[in-house]
């Protein structure tokens, strides 16, 4: 097992972190798309923290919705990816990426 990768359950559906199971990212998502979605997710998580520090509940709500959209697009929330057809899965990540990119296009791009 690669030490940089978290432990997975035998069926590959979950990762295990400190003994707790978390739904794994959909393995069918192309790596470039998954990387962009992860960048959106991390930016949204940073925005949650910044808005909490400022006490800005409206901004926090927007940031939390972006976190949720990214997690759904990655297959980590919503209908489990293993219960969806490949076309449903593709539509989920493509629609999620397009929505996040349209809202904040710079967040999903790799740094120059």
C-alpha cells in the first residue's frame, strides 16, 4: 500500500482514516477533473474558516454549500457512486465541475 494513500475497505468504496470510514471519491472521475474538484473543495473549506473567523454567517452558508457541491461532484455525498450507472456518474461530476467553475473559475485551476 502507498503510504501517501489512505487505507481502503476491500470493496474500494470507503477510505479509513483513524479508524473511521469515509466514502471514497468516485474512481471513474478523470484525474484532471478530480484535481479541479479537490481545488474547489479546499478553497471552499478555507472560505468556511475565514467566514467563521469574521462572524459572517451569510458567507459561511455560501461556502458550506460550495463544499457540499464539490463533495457531491466527487461522489463523496449524495447517491453512492456504486449505485449509479456510468452515465449518471459522468453527469454528476461534469455538472458539478461546470457549476463550480462557472461560480468561481479560478479556484478549479492549477496554480501557474
